[in-house]
C-alpha cells in the first residue's frame, strides 16, 4: 500500500490476524484504504516507530476487540494515542465479552459493532459507519472559514461610495497571550524526558511528551501527566522523581 495518509488504521492482536485480514479485504472493496501492520510495515523499518507514524496519519482506527486484544498492553497504547490525536475509534467486537480495566475506560464512550452472529451484515455496518464519519469530518473542514472568506465578509461591510455600512460590533475581548509548551520539542529537557518515558512505553513517548508539554501549565504538571502513562506504581514513582529532577537541575 502507498504512504497516502488518508487511511484507516487496523488495531488488532496478532492472534486475530486472520479475521483482521478479512476485515481489511472487505473495507478496501468498499473503497476504504487500510493500514495493517502485518502487511504495511516496510522491511527494515523500526516496527514501533512505523506504528506510531501510521496512527498519527490515520483518519480513523478500527479496533478488533477480543479476549487477546483486550489484555494487550500494546493495544492499549495504540488506543491511548488515538485518543490523544482525536482520531475516531470504531470497535469491532469479535466475541461476546466486555472490556475491563483501562480498556473499559478507553471504550466507555464508544459504540461497538458485534461481528457476530452475521459477519457480512456487521462489516457492511462498519464500512457505512466509517464512511459517515469521514463525510462528517470533510463537511466540518469545508465549513471552517479560511482567510479569503474572512476578507469577503469584511468587504461586504462596505457600502456604495466606499463608505462602511452601519453594523453592530461585538465587544472586543483582550487577546490572551499565546502560551508555548512547557518544554520545546528537540530541547535538551524534552529529549531527556522523552528518553525516560520511552523506557516504559517505547517510541510512542515522543508523541505523548509533545501533547503533554503543550497542555501542561507547569513542569510539575507535565511530570504528573507523563507519569500517568507508566503502569507499575513503583516505576511511576521512580519516573516522577527522575523527571522532576530534570527540571530541578535547570539553571
């Protein structure tokens, strides 16, 4: 498959690869380009980094929910990243089971589709749901005014003879100063924190740190946000101590 960013990412357990390939085959006959790791990771490329890149450029994620995927830490990371980039997730339940633990939280607001008892009907419904979502995204993008729309709107307020027409003006609000990230991408502090978090969650750490740095208000807030991605309590405490020390050592 080409590197076209307009694809649907298939999130699945390796134990569910046969059904995952069936889902991909069906969706692509419906005109939906898919990205699936067992087919689309180029030879010689870093597997985890390629997964992250494919997720970042996806228009949506189809999650094959099964007993195997429901207990996979890697699957949970992929769904967490999908949430951080606001990508829509379409859960396809392969067996009559319910999510538990962290996965239950991730899927709390998702409406899944059961592939049983009628697989063909379920896949048609999945394809239609994805297409409806993509159309809604495209419509929202079309309705966002660009610079030319704003210029035309401004020009419409000028009457004949070049005189401005009377129009009520909204109360002016004081512009809030733009706040940059707590740590800049590529900086020494950023790379130190990224490397520290990567020990626990792998290459996805770069994306997680970038997002948290943009949202955090203080360095301590940033450390707390990142620590939430470390699962083991003892590891989380150690991460917090080391991360805070990175900022404490700044001149």
